[in-house]
C-alpha cells in the first residue's frame, strides 16, 4: 500500500513541478522588455504562485520518497529511480530553505525546470518496482556513501544552475545596452557567481567524502579500494572538473566565464556519471541500473 | 594550484604564483622559464583538465587489467584501429606512459607550488597583520565619524572587540589592523600535501600488494600458498613470505534468490560458513559474507562469487571407479547455466572425458531445448557429451581443468552419427555404449570464489584521504577577513573603520564593520554606504555583499544570516 501511495505522490510531484515551471516561465515572460527594477503586481503574483506550487510539490515529493522507504523497508536509494528522486528532493528542499532564508526566489525557474525534467524522467523512464537489495548493498556504507552522493548532487545541481544564470547575466552585463527583462531582475553577475561558488564549496568536500566512502566500501565488498570501474573513473573525472573550477576561479584569465563553464561541465559530468555510466557501460555499479 | 590571495593581484598580468617563484630565486634562463611554466597556475589547470580527459577512454574501452576478454573481443571486432589503440596503450589507460606523464607533471607542478607556499606560511606563522592602509575611505565597507572619547580608550575598546571576535590584532599609534582566517591557507596546504602523500602511499601499496583468487568447493579447503591460487597478481616488490599461513575450509554455503515477481532471480543472500585454521591457534568457525571479509593478520579474504559443482562418479570399461568427486562448473549467465569438463585420464582400457552443461533449474523450452530458468537448484540437470581415447602418458604438464583438449580423443556418437548426449538428474547413471563405462550424477555441491589480498600502506592511503578532506573543508569554509581602524591625529577624535575580505563568498562584512564601529562608540550612519549599496552593480565584489540584498527581499540586507 505504501508503494502505491509513493508512486501516486511521485507522479503528482512531477506534474506539480511542471505546473510551477509553467508559472515561473510566465513570470519571466511578463518581465520581457521591462526596463525597470520594479516587479509588476502580476509578475509578483505569478512569482509567489510558482513558489507556492513548488512548496506543495516538494511536500508531496518528500512524502513519496519517505513512503518508498517504508515500502522497501530500507533507505530509498537502492537504484537509479530512487537515487534521482531522493537527490532531487534534497535539491528542492535546499532551494526552498534558501528562498526563505536568503531570498533566492530568482532561482525558481531553473530549479523547477530541473525538478520537472528529473521527476518526469524518473517516473516514466527509470521507474522500477520496490524490491529488496542485493547482498553487495547490505552495508552501513549504503547509507553513508549514497546520502553524501545525493546531497552533493543536490548542491552541485543548484550551483550549476546558478552558473548558467551567471553566464547569461555576465553576457548581458558586457553588452553596452542596458539590461531589461528578467535578466535585469537577477542579482548582479558577481553575486550570482559568489552564490554558485558557495554551493560548490559546500559540495566538493562532500563529493570527495563520497568517493572516499565508496572506496572504503569497495575495500570491504571487493577487497580493493580502487579498481577503475567506470563509475569510479567518472567520479574521479567529476572531481577533477570541480577542482579545476575552484582553481579557475582564482586564476587570471580563467575566473568568470571560463570558470562558470567548468561548473556547468562539472554538472554534466556528475549526471552523466549517475545516468550515462549505468546505461552505457557495464561495471560493478550496474545494480544501480533501471 | 595556489589561490591568489587578494583581488588586486588577480587583475595584474602574471599570477601571484609566478611572481612568487621569481621572488624565490629560481635559477635564471630556460630552467627558470620551464620551472615557472610548470608551476604556474594556468599549467596546473590545463594539466588537471587533461588528466580528466585522459581518464575517459579508460571507462569507454575495455581495460586489460580488469577485462582481458573484452580487449580480445574488441580487437577481433575492430581489426583496423584496434591494434593502433593497443600500441598507444588505450587498453591499459591507467598504466600507460601518457597517463602517468600527465599526473606526474601535475604533481610536479603541485609540489613546485606548495613548497614555497609552505615556507612562506611557516615564516608568517606568528606574523602580525600588516599596517593600516592610509586611506580607509577607498574600501567599500567603510564608516567614519567623530567620537568624544580619548584616543587610547578608542583603541582599547576596538582591540578588545576584535580580539574577542577571534582576530589577530596589531596596534599602531593611530590605528588597529586586524586579520582572521589564517587557517584557510593552512587547510589549503594540508589538502595539497595530503595529495602528495596519497600518491606516494598508492605507489608504495602497488609495489607490495597482492591479490589472488581460488575456487573452493563445499567440504574442501584453501591453504594460503601460491600453488593453491587459480589467479594471482602482485606488485614487483612482492615476496611469497607475505603470504601468512592459514587454511579456510568451506563448510556450507547458503544462497537465496528473489522468488517474487520483481527482480526475480536476483541474489538476496550469500553466506559462507567457514572454518579458519592458523598455526598455533584452535580452528574457529567464521561467517564470510559479501560486505564482511575475513581479516587474518593483515590479509583479507573476500567472498567474490559462487557456482555449482556436480558430484559425479565415472566408471571405466573395466568397471573400476576412474573418477569420483565434485567438478567445478563455471556459470555462463544469470540463471547459472554452467559449463564444465569432467576428465577421467585413469580410465582403462580407454581414458574418458566429458564436456557439458549444468542447468540448476532446467525447463524444456520448445525453441531452445533445455534451459535454466532460475539461478537456484530447483531441477538440476547435467547434459554431457562423452569422449574416449587410448591412454596417454603422464607428462606432468599443467592442463586447464575447464577446457577439454580433444587431441587423441574421439567423440562418442549414436548409431545415427549424432553426438552422444546424456541427460542426467541427481541419482541417475548414464551407461556409455560398447561397454566403455558409465557416468553417474550423485549429488550437487556449491563452490565459492575466494579472493585473498593484502595492500600494505592502505592505512596511509586512508589517512591521507581523510586528512585531505579535512584540509579541503577548512580551506573552503574559513574565509579570511581584515578589519581596520584609524583615528585622526587632530584635536577632535575622528574615527574611521573599514574592512575587506581577502576571498569572496562570505556574507556579513558590512555587519562586521558596523559592529567594530559600534564597539568604539561610533554610530555608523546608514548613508555612509556601508556595504556599498549605492555602488554600481558588479563593482560590489570587494564589499562582501550578501546574496540577499540584490533579490527583492523585505529583510534588512545588512542582517547577518549565516
């Protein structure tokens, strides 16, 4: 029964994120051509409506993840479907907390875009029925390693979306013409850059820990902590790209646009590691497949 | 790999690190140029990205150390460029020269950067904050006013406040210079040094580590000597003395598979009951599971795989038992359709051999004939072809037990000319034609694949990684900040305070400046532009502007919220 409620709630949350995405898109569309900093009342209304729908969607989403755990009688991240839904739930909750604590509502459009696409794919393409774990996953590291991975995934995702907004805003600021429309409403490129950096600065040590925890687990399960399994290789590639991002931010000629591009590449690498590697390569992490 | 310490340095041509190298008197000329290039941040960045790109083929192409059969298949499938990829080392990327070149250059760059920085840090260990800048008004976060208190008391109050807030304070006659966040550089250095230690530990470990596997059937035992291994890999520094003496007997192996509709046939439980004997110690019963290896004097025993070993008895043409016991069959698919060979070289007058397939849950399929539909042994069947031939002289040369060498053997056929094929269930016997003998399927046992390994230096790898994570966290969380206070030299006590963050990404600088101002009795007027609210967008980087203040928020943007 809890599996049924989980599925129902998961699909509902995907639809609600889509609604929130549409509302935020309308909000951006209304701002088109506006050359003032003042939001029109209708824009404001749509912004608050989008946020409200996102809040409802997040509540339904978290409920779905919890019910999934109850149905499976274990932590709900034993396969790709569960990992994606758990990680996205964390991302949306982090976003909502920051909306209220730091006024990050301008991230509404990209976050709902991510959530709508991610949840949509999860319930259609990646869905699998509830099942117990295989013996290789019976370990305390199943909780430690994957919580760290999902949380760093959430933080990388928001940081990467901010990097995309940074690239748009910075391009606009370089132009001679004054900005208008939604780009004008965004914080300055410098502020977006700093926010993006803070998400990455949080996520990178956590991601390093994820890899280390995975290596410890691998030592327990397979008797070697590193074996160049495709998942391990791509974890390292992801790590390298993000380390390059942090260094690029402090290097003349690289800070700004190039660093932000690295952050976006890092995010692509991260999600490729979680989806592409499972689908394209066979390796020891193949139990995480569809 | 260095972080440029202040924003002003970034905008001025060569990176701080290049200048630092010049300052450290590296020999002149080409060497100096090469060293400066290798250790420059831009080179490090390019090498870092190159390392990431270089690792990718290792995940796309089959790799010989992990999957040698995949490499053979790939070479067969791609006869044109396969051999070229092979020559260029693409089937062992992580052991290739070019991959090693990239990471060794990267580490050279890292070491070249980190050593001068360590020296600088060691010298600055107890250093006092630099002098108070002449013009505090140029800082975006700045407040000024006059206070009716003697200058000494202002300085006392300011110093008390700053020291209380964890700043290192240097007091001048007419001002205070304060700094905090020295741990950032320490964390950064620890992180980079731990990477060097990690590389050394990995190199050390790869010299002396070993890993071997052995298949052990229920009721049998493995003794830790080289001859007992089926496969064995070791580093160049390995010596057989590293193999600690022990024996592991497999008493019983439990398996369970998913019988429900979802993930039917997936493994649910592997549990090996073993007895461990060590010299001088009483034998102990242990449980060996997938995530719970045995640890014996620094050597680990892991449970890696399992399969079936049908117990068979072969009788020869004379009616004598020519072979009896379990024969290991190797699984070919997820339903444990297994392949194996039974050899009876001592059978007389003719030696006998059998090659065949074991099906743990055999079901007659109208298209494919008998197939296994489940990994557990629900309906075990043994399908064998038989071979016979004249006795062969013992050569003593090793033979692959899983492969039938048909030299000198003739496959037995039916009268129709089709190969003879037996279908055996447990407890049945198949009699060969023409009085050549018989084969009986007496029972079924399971086998497990055990991996025995040791990695000297593993603790150093773990320690360097954990310390590295700690250093990385500190270097990213600690954000250095400088605060200044200057008092006028005239009769009325004119006070100026200002602050600057040496790295960005930290909120609350304006509030820190305001607190200092209040602590010395200065009520900072909002209009003075603490936080550079009025400055142009994009120019506010120095000001430690909080994220929220650009967003349409009702909150007071100056409120510290972290």
